[in-house]
């Protein structure tokens, strides 16, 4: 099985790469590839229409991308990882599944996963990992036990690290590069990270 992981931007790439390599022993390039986009975007009203070449967001391009992967056979799994942001996660997943079901041509294996509310919530959930990367991190004021429910986790993480807002893609990529190597991937602290790992394991059951 070869995984093609579609993510919103380059800041997500280090996170996915570390998880697939360290947790599953997959080799980047030969066993998985990561495809960053220009943000999240929105699903097109007409999934069968040709997407705009100037709109490089993940969801805007997704129906066309999935159609393109339909010729790859059952040895390929397309993984779509999107942030929940302000969307209702149940409705977002339902919309993605409905779009897939409506395509005349689709890949044999597709896995949708939602990072709640953003991928930075995966980091906040594992304070030991954050502290291993940034020893001066301060979690004062964070009271929710389930960090998947924290609003604007990237802003909260910036506050913990004493970084001024707004967060940039480069900042997020640097956080991921530093924190993800320390994440507990055997017993993930974030429920949505655990679901991401569980989904990959469904198609790669060796570990």
C-alpha cells in the first residue's frame, strides 16, 4: 500500500511525515507521499466541474484530485487530512463522504480525517512533548482536559511559547519540526490524533 496524504499546507507536512515514519515505519517517497495545498478552502458546488487553476486550496481541488487517483488501483490509499476550524466536524465529514459517493470515478481507498480544531491541538494535548521541545513553555490558563475542544489551538500554543500573534505558516512548521519527534504515538493524548493513527493502521496493520 502506498499512501498519498493530502494536507492543507506545508506546515502539516512535518507532522504527517513523522507519524507515518516513526509510528508505522513507512518510508517517505516510496511508501508515502505528502501533498500540501494552499489552505483548506471549500468543496465546490459542482464536484464534476473542472477546478480553477488559481484556487489551490485542498477542498476546492479535492474532487478533481480524487478522480485523478481513480486509475491508481487498490494499492493506493488517499488520505485527506483537514482542520475542523469553525466547521461542524460531523457535517464536514458527511459533506466529504457525500462528495466522494457522488463521483463517477473515485479511488479504491480513501480515508478522511479531521484534526480538531487544528493540528496544533495534537501538540497541546501532549504537554511532555511540548516541554521536551520548548522547556520554557507555560500552560497556565489552559483548563480543558480535552485539547481537541480548545478554540484556536495555534493561538493558544503561541501564547504558551510566548510568541506574538498572528501565527505564520513558517512558525507552525517550526513548531511541528520541534514538537512532533517527542509526541507519544503509541498512546496519543489527542483523540483526533488517535483516530488519524487508527485510520492509517486500518490500511497498514503491520504495527
